[in-house]
C-alpha cells in the first residue's frame, strides 16, 4: 500500500521526531525507519519538496533510485489492479475493438493480396484507419479517465503518499501496455482480413508502428487530461490539435499538393512518419502486373511498389529514421505530460 505519513506515531524518542521517521520511510522505500546520520543531511531538502510547493523541483532527485523504483513498482501494481478489477468491462472493450477491426477488414477483404493498381488505395485506407485509431481513440480514453481521477492524485500527493515522478512512470507504463493491447485488438484483424504482409518481419514492423502510436496517444491524453474537466473540454483540445496533423500526414493531402507555407505541419506531424512507414512496410518490393512500360513512363500507373513509394514521397531510405523520430515524439509527449502534471500540482 502507498505510504501514509499519518500512520507513523511518535515513539517518545527525543532523537527521532515524526519528520525523521516519515522521511526515513520515504528514503527507505516506504518502510518507516528513522533517518540514518548520513540521510539526515537530506532531510531539509526532502521537507522542502514535500511541504513546500510539491512540484518536481530538485527534491525528487534526493530520493535514492531504489526508493523511487519501489514506489513505481507498487503504484504500477495498484494501477493495473484498478484498470483490470472488472474483467467483464475490459473484455467488452477488447471485444468491441476486435469487432471494429473485423468490420474494417471485411470492407477491404483480400485487397492486400492483389497485384494490381486498384488494390493500392484500399490498402492505404486500411493502414490510415489503423494509424488514426491508434492515436485518437487512445487519446480520448486516457484524457477522459484522468478528468475523474485527477482529484485523487492531488489528494494523495498532499498526503505525501508518494512522489510524482514514480507515480507518473507507473501510470504511463500501465496505460501504454493496455493501450497497445487495445490497438492490436483492432489492427491484427485488419492485417489478416485485408491481406497485409503477415510474415514475421513485416508483421512485427506493423505492430511496432501501431504500438508507438498508441503510446503517443496515452502521453498526449495525459497532457489533455490535466487541463480538461469533462468530455466537451477534452474534445475542444484534442480535435484542433490532432486534425491538422492527420490532414497533413501525406494520405489525405499528398505531400506534393501541400502548400509551401504549410509544409512545416507535414514535418511536425508524427502521423506522417507512421503513415510513411506503414506504406514502406507494405509496398516495398511488390510488383504490379497491370502497368505497361509506356504507362509507367507517362506516369499513368506504377509497375512496382518502389515506384509508387517514390512517386508519393515515401522514401524507403528513411524507414529506420522514421522509427527513431516516432520514438522521439513519444519521449517528448511523455516529458510534456509530466510537466503538465507539475503545473497542475503547483496551482493546487
């Protein structure tokens, strides 16, 4: 159980006051032991952190790594228990995702197995839906959940149950795992029904992109959840932020058709890096049998997946780089969500 400072009682020892015993518990990972002589030097900084602004300041780093790790472990188990305490609810969520994935797969069933031009656009559509769902749906779910749990977080921090950083790491870890499972529940049926490449290498690449997008959705949802109080506020923040990134991701508006003044939106859209890698993973190495040499020279069709990728600014040479950029966006959003929490705590 997270530590509560009110549970420590004065033992009557003049050399060990309540603060000594409480901070000894914090430093020792939740075990209420008095401070050692070496740790008493940190007591002033610890008290400044807990009883002064309760922001992340330098106080957080006064705790030994082992104590922060133990706090994160306990809080992760609690978060997982809270999210999975109702198996029927979680099963219903996964079932709904699988059902939606099956519906999408049936709409474009078998299109990925084709070797003709008409199969390109349907496959792109299926990949785009997986991209958007991996981010948008997770963002809304995470943000809405936080609007109801934010007061609990503030109360527990005021009662000194734990520090913010281990709690944030624990919640992000649990939410990202559950979001990844939810995203794959939709994406896997789409991949097999549409006929996307499902050999081990291509399938793992597909899964990696979907999981990274889900993780980004969780982190962005935490950013939104700290600022919104209800569904209307969540919608008012999420839609204006993500719609331009989706619009200029290279699917709805091809890169060559984006106005020069708006190229920067394409460059900062993490959706376009996901869409690009989805397309590279699916079309690189494919051959289309319904395009003649003359048609290719006139730009009327594509003889191969490589030709299609080059014509649409999906550069296969940037495949690994795009993964690195997606991970960097994930880390940036995780950091931004932590900063958002510190600002909320400072205001309260």
